[in-house]
C-alpha cells in the first residue's frame, strides 16, 4: 500500500523563479543543458545536470553527484531555494497537446 505524506518542499524565491526554472533533465543532452544554463548561475540545471559544470567528466561518476549535492546546498545557503514553513501536499498539472497529467 502506498502512503502519501505531506512534506516541506524547497522552492525558489518568487523573484528568482524564472531564473531557477528548467526543463526536465532527461529531455536534453549535456551540451543543450550547458547552453540553456550559460550565464545563469541560478538555473536548476546546475543541480539536475551537474555535469555541465564539470566538462569532460563521466556524467555518472561520483564527482558529478557530489557537484549536484554541493550546488543544491549552495542554493539553500544562498536562499535561492527556500524550504516551506509547513508540511504540505503539492499538486501539479501539465498539459501537452490533448494529454493532461495531474499528480
């Protein structure tokens, strides 16, 4: 049986939301991610695709995962991402053509 529990999400500050927002990690190559994040140190791609900051490294290597964790910690420390004060349930809806998905 599945249990759904509320949690305190990390979300971007309102004034940084557009800079933080990024496409899902699996819809682009490393090169495309590098181009999308270029000049934007607040892009979530620095967390979800940390290899963009370590060119030439195997994307599945430990240094890449450590870099992602490092960047996530920095985003929190610099208040780019802030944790909600209360545990909540989060609902999303995405639409692509005629297909609508809610989760």
